C-alpha cells in the first residue's frame, strides 16, 4: 500500500496536478507516451487532432503527453501543435477547447509508468473514453483514432483493440502464441493483445488502478 502511494505521488507532480485542474473534467482523453519522438510525433498529433475534431466536435477532450525523459524537445513539439492550422486545412471546427498537456513521469522510458500516468489522469479527469496512441507508428490516421474511441464513447464498450493487416508470415509469435493464450484465459477474441494503440473506458481505467 505504501509503495503504491509513493508511486502515485511521483507520477502526480504538483505541475501535473495544476495542468489537470486547469483542464477540468473531460469526455475524451488521448494518451501519447513518448521518449525522443520529436521526428515522428507531429504527424501523430495531427491525426489525433483531426480524429477528435471530425468525430467528437462537441465533446471535451484532452491530449496527454506522458514523457519518459526526452532530450530532443518532444514535449515542445506536442504542446506547439497548432489546432488552427488543422482547422484551415480541412475547414473543421470543434465547439470545445481541445486541451494539450504534458508531464514527465521519469528520466527513462517505461511503458508501465507511462500507462499508469495516463490511467491516473483518466480517473482524475473522469474521462469517459480513453485511447493510447504510439507516436512511433507510421500508419496513424484520423479515422483510426476515431475508430478506437467511438465504440467506447458511443456504444459503452470497456476495451477496444485494433486488427492490423499482416502478411501470413508476419507476427507468428502473436498469432500462434499470444492470441490463443489470451483467448483461452479470457474467452475473448483479442487479435492484437499487445497492440501499440488501444482504447478503454474510464470505468476500466479506475479498475486498473
């Protein structure tokens, strides 16, 4: 119990809490875990922004960068992504402010720490639908972001994982071991149990914590 409390305190820094208070409650939360991703994060941010503006223009949304000690200015790229440029490019507008916040959870990358940061923020902001987007993925599209969030927010599912098109000889460990194992354990057909992008409900975030 004490270890969990110390972990929570290290993740929820004073600056991070202030940013969360400024944002307030949200409907949609998009978590972007990063570590030295300045070269690839800009297209990911554009896809995230476009997906939210086109699909959830009336919802309260925040993009949360959980950074693992980047020294290439990755958080600056994320915080500097202009929603105005996006509006001009496809003539779409959101009726709510699309917030962007960034926090450093440590000085080295950790998928577990990044996810815990995102989960903690989702619970504190009472987010209804959340997704995690990896900025290193080369095929992130606005429609893909929307497809992850839509079943959570509108159809009240608790977890959504993507299905990727693969060559029959790609992902052999995944298709022959991880998928059958998770299906046997949980009785559900989750084709990508180790996907870089996935979505979950605020209810599930609270249970994970």
